C-alpha cells in the first residue's frame, strides 16, 4: 500500500517519495477514518522533518480533528486514545520548536491525560510525555513546576528501573538542564 511504501521511504530518508506516497494514499482513504488520520499525521511528520512546519501543523491538525471525532464516538478503543495522544504530542513538539511554550504545555498535558487513561503511570510513554511538559515549562521559565515533575519522574523511574538506570540518569541530566536554565548552576551539577 502507499502508506507502507511511504513509511519505508521515510525510514531510508527518501522524504520526497514518502510525501508523494502519502498524498496518493490520502486520495484513496475515506474521510473521517482512523487510517486517514494516521496518514495525515505521518505526512505532517514528513513535512516537519523536511522543515515545513506550517504544512506539518496543518496536516497534524487535520489528523487530530478526525481523531477527536473518533474519540467522541461510542467506541473508545485504546488505539484511538493512543493515536490521539501521539498526534497531540506531535503538535506539542511543533509548538515547542516555534517557542509557543504555553500551547506546547497544553497539548502535552492533554496527551498525558489520554495516556494515563490507557497506560500505567510508570510506562515509558507516559514518562516521555511528562518530560516534554518539563522541557516546555522550563523553556517558558516555569522551573519550579518543571522540577516538581522531574522529581516525580525520577522517583517513578528509580522504583521501576533502578536509580542508576539509563532512564533515571536521563532525568537527572534533564534536571541539570532545568537548574541551569534557571541560573542555579550549583544544583545543575
């Protein structure tokens, strides 16, 4: 299928071919379906990688519109919830790149609510989303909230993986970034 071919092209860096395949796929995929939302999101990701953030936002927004309609429907399958969280995270990352920190935080927080509805709080995807919130808050100057979230993340990761695990150490490093961003170089070390 065109979507699978697009994924293969994207994986090997053939972004123009991936774009063409996804555009062709969208001509064939029915409106308001999860498959269409996924193709739109994927096209948005390709545009983001190639530097066209405006087109990326447009396509991921369309994917999210469809996914929100599916969420409002009677069938609240975990895959629909998870995909909506992915699209929200992708949009959050685009807003983070554009220094729209408040918008990024709001999108990441919405994604987190969805993820917590279907995944355990110590799942790596939930923790990754929390770290996106931390970065957005830190970049926006809200270091106190960012550090509180990091402390909770570190406790969860230490309990699940051990205090010297890669995940725990990454969180400690992110804490150093937040402290340094706040100008607290003593605690950053």
